[in-house]
C-alpha cells in the first residue's frame, strides 16, 4: 500500500493498482504479447487468493519509491532490446504520471516468444 499525503487528507493506493497500471501500460507497446506468470507466481496467487497481477512484482524502497520486475512474452520478430526499452519507458511514465510514485527501475525479463496468428 502506498500513501500520499494531500492538503485535505491522504490517498492510499494498493500495490495491485500499481501492478495493473504497469500491465496496462505495455498493451500499446509494439511487439508485446503480454505478461507471463510462472508456476511459482500462479501458486502464490492461488494460495494467497489475492488478485496479484500475473508476472509483475512491485518492490517498495525506503522512501516509497518502487522497483518493478516484469516477466513478458514478446512476438517473434520483435527487436527484443528496443521493445524492452519501450516497456520500461511506458511503465515508468504511466505509473509516475497516474500515481506520483517515483519509479527507480523497471526490470524486464523476456520469458517467452510467441508467434502472431493472423485472424
């Protein structure tokens, strides 16, 4: 939970909301197929019964700044390095602009490559 003190009270932002913003931020990035959860992530979600966003881990720093780790799937043929740079920029921008929480780092782990299906 993140807390922001405002002139007339406080705002509390749940970790799940920050993770949701991160997952939505990458939707428009070319080459991204989505986030990926491994077996351990899925078991934590089942055991804790929390709506933890799959493949995204938020770590709070000492001064309410955060580091994010994202496990993603990219489409075959995408420039992996450039796509990951775009993911980092999009996630950092969206979280900071929507919440005011400082994002120190966005670590991207490419876990899968998927082939686009033509519809």
